């Protein structure tokens, strides 16, 4: 997730210019990296109107007190297989997060059965390292599970049949127990294109979430923005939020790439 932000900002930074050797040196001197004694708060980088140059100059630096958290609020970090550096960051900055979500798992339908795929990506050694680094924050491992390859009729079965919802919850609980996770982050909303189905999803999700939470595990739901650029209305509305807020531990607002309803 962080790599996407950095890549986006790096593209913005490209300009046409010729730098003298002295200018190049000044440009490089402005950038900082590695562990430093001051925090982002000390350096005045936490603001409602951040400057792209401050982000570019400081994105490789981090506070030397890697186990110290600046607040008590919930903090979720995604780690993706296509960004190996993210795995390393999570290991030594684990204490900065309350929840770490490796993007490993998919929930698919095969022969009318729920199947979890992606378990081959699970790295138990890495999980131990993250838990050790995050002991001060009691970090929780909550892998992202994306509902993938489902047909509209599969979603309709969830709406119509409580047994299907129970089976979905049990499939997720089984993989949580198997790998000793602390819960999941479920991504389902963005996978559904039918607005009629989406309007019926709160009942489905609240049922599945309740079963997972009753089993003692964390349930976080990925949601898209309510409004996109040019004030285009999104698929997740206020009444959806109200219907779900009491059944989830948190919402993860998806504002990175590929988050458009279209």
C-alpha cells in the first residue's frame, strides 16, 4: 500500500530541467533516509496539507524508536507479495501497527463449494518475526481475503440461503485457526457490480461477520469511497455504513488504484 503512494508521488515529481553538479548535491542533501532521532511530528510533516516535496524527501526515513507508537488508535498495514520491501518493513516496524494484513488469500467457488486459495504464500517464519517486532503493540495478523471469481448467482445464494453464509464464515474461520491468525480483512464489496445485490449485502456481511467475531476473531471490511472525483457517487452509501457499523471491528477505506466503481 505504501509503495503505491510512493510510486504515485514519484511520477508527479518528474520535471524537465538541467541541474548543475552543485544543484544535484543540494537536491541529494535535502533527502533523508534510514533511522533518525526525530519523528514526523517533530519535523512538522503531519499536516492536513502535505507537500509532495516533503514526502519525496522524507519517505525513506523513519524514527529510530521503531517500537514506539505515537497514538493508541487502530493502525492497519497491508503487505503485498509484489513488494518484497514491505515484508522487511513490517518486520522491524511491527510495533508501529496494531494490525498487519498480508495480501495472500482468495475465497473462490469450486463445484458449489467455498475454497481458500493462496495458502502457499503464507510464511510462518515471517509471521513470527512480525509478532516479535510488534510485541509492544500486541500486533494482530489479519490477512486480506478477497472474494474472487464469483458469479452473480453465487452472491444471490448468499443472500437467499443462511446455510451458504454459515459455510462462508466456517471456511474463513477454518483457515484462521489453521494458521493461527487473529482475524481477517474481507474484500467483497468491490467485486460486485450489481447495485441490487450490493443493497442486499449488508445482511450477508453482518451475518458472516457476526459468526467470525463470535468465534473470537477480528473482522475488518474493505469499503470503497462514498464519492469519487467530480462528485461521482460510489457504491457504498450511508445506509450501508449504518447497517454494518455495529457488526465489524473496523472499515478499511480503499482509496488506492483500481478503486473506481466502473
